[in-house]
C-alpha cells in the first residue's frame, strides 16, 4: 500500500520546472542575439560568395605548413569558434598552426549552377593557391569537416600534389553505408525535380532532415534539460550558441546538391571511384598523402559506417583512423575535443608539417 | 477511380471550352479596346485556366499523400504510446519513477519514430508528397510566368537563362585568369 503512495517530490519538481519556464526569458539571452566567435581573423581572399578567413596567430613560432579548413556546406563555419574555451581554431592557433578556413557563404539563386567543379577546382584550388603564394609553400594541409570532408577528399584526389596532409573529420563518403534516416530520404528523392522547380536546396528542407534525426532526444529532451539547467549560466550560454548554429543554414546550390544526392547517396559513386567532376574521374586511390580520418561513434548526422571507408579507400601508407566516443558536434566543439581530439590531431600534424 | 477521372475530365473540358469561347467572344472587342499588357492577359486566360484545372488534380493527390503522411505519424505515436503503457505499469509514482518513465517514454518514442523514418514506406510517401508539392509549385510558376509575360517582364525561364549565361561567363573568366596566372608563374621561373 505504501509503495503506491504519491511522492510529493514530483509536485516539487513540477513547480521547479514551471518556475524555470517562467524565468527562462530573464535568465537567458535571446537566441538569435547570442555572440559567437571570438578568435580574430582577416578575410584574406574572397571570390563570389566564398570567403577565405585567416586567423591571427597566437604564438610567435608557427608550424611551417599552413592548415586550410574546408567547412561543410550545411550550417555555418563558426562552430569551429563557438566558444573561447571550446574553440577548434583557437586551440590549433595555440598549438602554433597557421589556420585558414573557408566560409562558403550564402548562395543565392544566381549560384544555382555551381557544382563540385566550381567548389573544388575553382574556389578551393584558388584558396590553396592564395595560401601557397602568401606563405611561400608548395603544399598545404587540408582538414574537411562533414560535407566539407567530402570536398576535401575530392580535392585531394584531383590535386594530390597540392596537399601535404589530409584530415577528414566525419566526412560523407559511402552513402549506401550511411545508417542515418537522412540517407533513407535521399534514396527516393527526386532531386532533378526539386532543382528544376526551386533552384537551390532551401534551408527548410535541411531543417526537416534535422528534425527527423532523433526527434525526441533532440526535439523534446534537449529542451527539458535546458530548462532544468536554467540556473547554470555556462550551460545556458553554450546551449544557445549551439542552438543558434543549428538553426542557421544557408541554401545549397542546386547543381551541387543534385551531384551530391545522386553521386553519393543514390548511386554511391565516390567510394566506388566512379565519380566524375567536370570530365575528370575522382579516384580515392589518388590520395597518397598522410591521411587522418576522425570519426565520432555517436554521430547521428553522418554515421561512422559512412565515414570510415575513406581510410580503406586511399592509397596512402601513412594513415590513421580514430574513433571517438562523442557525437558529430562534440568531436569539434566540446571539452572532449579540447582534451582529446585536438591534442592528438596537433601532434600528428606537427610530425608531418 | 475511373469515375473520379471522368469527373476531372468533364470539368477540365468544360473549363477549357468556356475559356476558349470567352477568348473568342472577347477577342474582337478587347483588340479594339486594349493593347499591350491587358490584351496579352486576356489571350493568356486559357493557359491560366488549364494550369488551375491541372492543379486541382494535383491538389487531390497532394492531399492523399499528406493524409497518409499524418496517418503514418499518428499510427506510430499510438503504437509507441501503447508500448510505453505496457512497459511502465510497474514504475512507482515517486521522483525516481518519474525519471524512469521519462527515459522509457523518450527511448520508445525515439525507436518507433526512427523505425518509421527509416522505412521504405515512409520515404516513398514523403518523397511523393514533396514531388506533388513541387508539381503544384511548377503550375504556380507557369501562371506567374504568364502574368509576367503580360506585364512585359522577364519570365522565370528567361531569368534562369541569364543566370546560366553568367555562370558560363564566370567559368570562362576563371579559366582565363588561371592560364594567365600559370604563364606568369612560368615567366618567374
């Protein structure tokens, strides 16, 4: 009988939750007004909407080979500098690296015809050219994150002579092995019709894809946790920064999106070495420089099975595959990445730069 | 189903017949009274009517896919709720029990909905839904194009042509710049 007695602590918790709900607007900033990014940079080069950011050094001595980060085509680059204590770029600068980052910008209707060719052979190649000229080197190290990892892999295959080291962080490589629900949607997607009718892939579709990835953990539990922690200033600040980042994504140029869905998710050409950019075959076997593949075991956006095949497909003899017990964002913007991922990457890269 | 298509054909024919008739009947007087954009608009009435009639058919299709979409979501919700009910009967009504209930609820709902989003039936229906939505959008684009033409403004297709031209030009310039850069480098060497 006593087991079924109602626990008064439940009422207390409910009242606390109600209090947090009412006090939230007073305790937290307006999500869209949250400041992100504190590491200083200069726009070193600009072409169309793409910008090459050069972060100002934080050490007197620098590693010889500069590092170019190819950000993803989804969301914004500032996830790499989301918080001074969890900043990917700041950490690398403190380790003595000369860091450049590509911000792909916000494509508009006029950019509908941009595809892999322009992104890799024009924008990325011009960035590498610019960096080489500026720093007096022949090669750069390239790190690509998420879809930026795919672009970096394609670039390294087509221009291996320009790449000293390749770091692929959660890259999208083998679409058929991707176990996320996004690949299931992509399989039957009439991408030609979408691009012909709308032009670019609109952000709303991307948000839809996000919403079906762990809808209850990400769509319900996360917000309950936020209200439960409303008194924890640091938690609230970080939560809002990540939320702001997740809620800001640019459209994807129609042609690039079409090539992406067909070439990677539907026909899975990249991993089979059958993908063509312009008229050139992209063979991952051309990648012979040192390669570091970073995979997050709990990645719900790009499943580990989708990223790992890169490690086995390249012909490099100096290569390493690391699996981290974290998620897609946790791998680049967390205390874990500061303590584990970045020191390991820095050590590996210094030995080869 | 056959009946439905007969009715659609009937309305389509009726609408086209009367829009043709009206166009013929009014053409003489509008030619006399209106020139330029207004005249164009009256002659384009047939195109707009056609698009709207076709759009009707697609709206029905869109609704069917949308109903199926919501049914898939609500069925999954019901099944998940049933599963939660069957697994939480012995959870005590205290603070720890509430936490355990929350965990079970989220895990079961997550699993059920991920199962749905991962299924072929969901993906097929969702993509059919998007596809018919795009068909409707195409109709709307065509109607807008007719209006734009009447107002002597560039249509979507014409704007696309300009974009494509610009894209080709940009690529050509990029190529020229690249070869210039390469020859400059060669001279330096």
